[in-house]
């Protein structure tokens, strides 16, 4: 059986890239473990007057290139191992994007669908109180992720500001516009992925106007990917799913129906937009482009041989396991790796942080054009690295290529700082 521990997977990916690129063993040793791990237990008075205890994590994986950066997830199955893996992936993501951040991640073990709005707000605030000593604009800067959003960030920024005694907007990104979030941050993860898709389709000779798409996940990333892929390219999204299941329609799904169903907390499966399918069926749908936009370990050794898409655009973090990686690559499916594809979120978070630090704000056009430049540059660097290795008769995946660039940058920063 394939080991699906996300941190073991992250370490295995790192080890493979380190071997290919001959990474200095000392740098490799530092990069195999997070630099700081914080575990907190938060007593929370529930609406019924009883106290429950919630466990939360914040991992600062590496800060050689700048402050830690990464989202906070609210998830019932959250584990420290997952948060460590996600912190490692954030480190590579920020390094590949060429932005002045290291990598970090946070999470709370909780099921937000079972918490009232008041309980969610108190939990968000108490989590920030608990990890407050370990974050800061120049230390570690959180952001939204699975089951957290601009409102969560607003409560957290407010709580941190109360702790320090002044408004500290740049402690957290993904904030609402009225408290100095950035234009374009809400759909930036999906927007960045669209620029990558545009470039990848060009290379593959895939016509996006007639392309059929399946999307797993309808949250911060998947929902906007649906909207953008149809609006920007005219592609047809035939299948969508979320935790509650999925829907399929040969003639293309109606976005507004899906939004209406999910706005009230329901599932796309009950939207009536198409016939019901399972999450497993969604991944195996006959489409040109498969966009996993939910959580890790979705395409594994057991279903990778059944994927029919020509291209996998990894909008989630860690959706494809190492065994699946090998199968997809043998089958000639173009698998665009997560920390290249979904970097748009953290890139616009970086823009938000820069704007907060300068107290000066950019237009939406400016945000998108700068985002396009950064992700297109990363895409070209990844393709070039793969080609350079091919010229040396070494066949590497696009994930390996992305790793090689990122590891080289982090290792160089650690070397200059005298860490090895
Ligand atoms: N949670 C997003 C990610 O995984 C964004 C992180 C950020 O903006 O810091 O990339």
C-alpha cells in the first residue's frame, strides 16, 4: 500500500529532486524538517455554555528567503504531518515564484460546518492569541486556505492588532478590501492557474475554446477556476464536485446554479445542475483538463491509470501522490505541479503585504498584470529546466523541475546566510 502521510510524500519529493540536482547534503538535511513547530490547545466556550478544546498548529518550515508565509486550514482531519507538508510546499512555492517569503502553514482540527458563526469567530481570535508570539509581518504572515476566508482573516487581523496595541494590517493577507486587502486576492489562486493553463495549452497545442474541463472542489480555488476558465477561454466545465459529491452535464454546467446551491452551505451535488456523480467518478471523467482543487492525495497509485484527461492542473496542494506522478508521466499526461499552478494566491498575498507595508494601493489591472508576469516567468523557468535536463539525457517531471529551481534558491539563501 502506498504511504499517504503527506509529510513523508513531501520528503520523498524533496529527496528525489535533491538526488537529481546533487543538492548539498547539508542543505538537504536542513530542508527535510521544519524549523519551528507550534502546537496549541485552545479551550473554547461553545454557544451551549460548555467548553470544548481545539488543537491548532503553526509550522514555520523555512525562513531563509524571508518571513514564513502560508494559509490556515480549518479541517476535521487536520494533522501536524499535513501542516508540515503544506509548510514545505509553501517554501518551494514562494521560492519558485521569486517572492520575498519563506514557507509556513497553520491549521485547526475542527469541522467548521458544525460551528456557529460566533464560535468560529471566537476560535479564530483565540487561535491568533495562542500563536501570536510566533507570527508577525516580519516573522510569519498567515492567509486563507481550506475552509477559511476573508472574514476569518479580518477577525484574526483585528485580534492581532488588539494584542500589539495598533493596527497591524500586514500581519495577515487575504483580508477584505475595506481593511486593506488587495484587489484581486479573492480569485488570485485561480487566476494564476489560468495564466499557467494558457501557457501550457499553447505548448501542448490544446484549443481551450473547445476544451472540456472537470473540477474537484468548489471553494477558494475551484469555484473561481470554474468562473474564469469559462469566461476567459470559453472552455466547457462538464463536471464539478465538493465534499458532498459531484454533478455532471455533457452540455456544460450552469455556474449560477452551483453558486446558488453552495451559498446556503449546500453541496454542488444537490444543485440540480446535472446528474449526480461521486468524487471518484469526477476524477475519471473523460475530459481534456482535470483540475483537482480540493485537498491532498486525490490522484493516487490506485486511480492514476484511470485518469482520462490530457492535462492535470494541480490547483490544490498535494493532490497527486508520488506513485500517481510516475503513472501519469509514463502515460504522457501533462501534470502541472501544485506549487507552480496555485502560486497566484500567495503571489497576490505578497502584493497585499507590499501594499500594506507601503500604505499605497494598486489597481486590479496592475495586480493582474504583475501576477501574469510572475507566473509566466515561473512556467517558462520550469519548462526550460526540464528541457535542460533532457538535453543531458535525464528525463525529469515538471514537478522535479519546479523542485530543482526552488531548492536551489532556498539552498543559496541558506548558504549566503551561513547556515551551512
Ligand atoms: N493558502 C494559499 C496557498 O496554499 C495561499 C497562501 C498565502 O497566501 O499565504 O498557497
